[in-house]
C-alpha cells in the first residue's frame, strides 16, 4: 500500500495501517511512495480516494492530517512518467480523477491539515491547497510549476490559489512557475505556519500535530458547521453568505454540545464536548 490511514500514529503496530484512536479524533493519511517521491499516479490516487471514503462518515475523526512517509518530499505532483504512457483520452480521464480527489479533500467534513516537510510541486501543492490549513518546513519547496512542463494546473490550482492569495499574485506564480520556500510561502499567506526543519525531517508534521491538538478540544459539530459556512459563504455574495451562516447556526442550536458549552461557562469549568 502507498497510503496508510493511522488513527493512533504514536503506537501503530509495525505493518498495521490502522489502530485505535489516541488521542481521540486525530487521524493521519500517510503517503508513502518513495520510488516516485509520492507522485500522484493511478494507484496512489485510488488509495487516497478509498481512504477518504472510509473516513468521511466516521464521526470520531475530528481532524484529518496529510503527511508524507518519504523524507524530504510531501508530494512531487502528478506522475508524469506514468502519464507519458497514456493516450490523450486517458490523460483527460486521469486529470478529471485527480481533480475529483482534490474536491473530495476540500469537501471533507472535518478540518484538514497538510504537513509539508519537503517538496510540494504541481499536484502536490494542489493537494495542500485543497486542505483547510497548511504547515510547512521553512526549507520546503512548493509551487505550481506546470507551465515549466508545458502544462497548466489541472487539479484545482487555478481556482484555489487565487482564492488563497488573490488574483494578481496567483497569476504571477502560475505564469512564472515560480518555486517558493516554506518561509516565503508563509510571508505570502500560502501556508499558516512555517517552522525550522529538524534532523528527522518532520518538523512541519510535529507543528501540524500541535495545531490539530489545538482544534481537538473544540465542539466538533460547531467546527464542522463553521467550515461549511466559510467554504460555501466564500463562493457567494456577503448577503447570501450571511444566510448560509444563519442556516449553519440554526443546525447547531439543538446540539448537546451547545448546552454543555453554556453550562461549562456558567460553572467556570472546561467544557466536555461529545459531538452530539
């Protein structure tokens, strides 16, 4: 397998792709295709789609973290060696599947974090852009470099990058195929956090775990509805966005967690949210 789903990364038995939740709620998708630097080929895309389908309905997943098992690389992008063997029709079908994968990541109901400890190029950066939050090592290298290969971003890059950075800057980066360091990406707002790399090469992963731990204690239904309100609201005018927020807020009113939050405030104690 090139993809592992780990719900207890700290104590996963050797050779086992799954384990019990601990700490409850943080789940990781580990990309591990060292021979191709985690390039997105047909098999890897299928395994990622399968993992997302498996996790989508699991209410115990409160944060989903994407990371790499290959040192120095997050994801090198689409597998161009594999694509070279495809017909034009097959290329079109594959890129459509790749775009579908990024849409599945973007639509995942719980918050998603990309831990970028190395190269994230082309489709690799598109995968990170589909996540809610991005953490990078300062030395990581990222960019939508498709124009340097005679291509253009085809898995959401032309749409998600301008929504992240603004139109003019996104055009500059795509037109030039420029590569950015993690530190440069943070300065532009492309990543939420940039951290100095450690000897193990997993500093971004550890910072992403800290961020996940910060999300974990919050009311999971409220967090998921907040994600819906932001994502859908960003696609419409502000008046329609306010209506979307109102619909999401109304769905949260009957929850046990809302009552627990008020009770905890009144009793001056930490809330104990259960996701109901």
